[in-house]
C-alpha cells in the first residue's frame, strides 16, 4: 500500500525518514518536493545500486516460494515486520538484528559465503579477541552437544563458558 506525503497529502511519499528516540520509532513519510522544502536531500540519490534494494532482492531470491511463516516475524524494539525488511532491505533498529537473526545470517552466507568476519584485525587486537573467539567456539560446541543430546558434555561446556565470562568481568 502506497502512502501519501504527510505534509501535502497529495503526492506519493517516496522518502521515509526514520528516527529512533528513547527506543521509540517515528517515521516521517514525504514526497520529494516536501522533503526538499524541509531541507532534506538524499546524498545517495544518484548512486545506481543502493544497498537496501540489493538486500531486498536477495531476500526475494532466498524465498522464491514466498515468505511463509517468516512473514509473521516482528521486531520487539521497533515493530518492523520481516515482510517490510524483505521489501526495503532496511532494518528499523538494533533489535531487528536479533529478531531476524536467522534470516539475516542466511543472507550474509549467500552474499559473503559466511556470516562471520574472517578478515584482518587492527594490530594488537588479536589477543583481545582470543577470549571472544574461544567463547564463540564453545557456544558452537555447546549447540552441537545439545543437538546430539549429549547433555553431560553440554553441561561441562556451559560451565567453561561461565568461567570465561566470569574472568572477563
């Protein structure tokens, strides 16, 4: 459903400004003329390949049969529905990454071949990252132990993760 500009109520809103204040999302929908009158301009207007469109096209490719149950997903932070994310390729707030984690992980794997960064780190940061890497490995191992119903091993891993996080604080 197309929205009308909230200023003139005549033309279709093509600019959707989202602002989050105190974890409350406010969206202002404007036509290009009214947005210009307010002093808004899009610095990426002439960029031929916007990231949002790219991500939206990847969602369409990832769900050729339709969105099915994922359509029901809603972010608890801003109320964004997965269907809206699929159409725009844009999240509404930081909690969207948690709400749509599985779907975003799938997209990252398809786009980058992985959902984890494996590139270079700034010098001196490697030793700082080691506890995080170890914790991530243990969490993967824990997930695997639970999936194979090896609960005794899972409890040991859980305890090792607790020790690691206690050492950090």
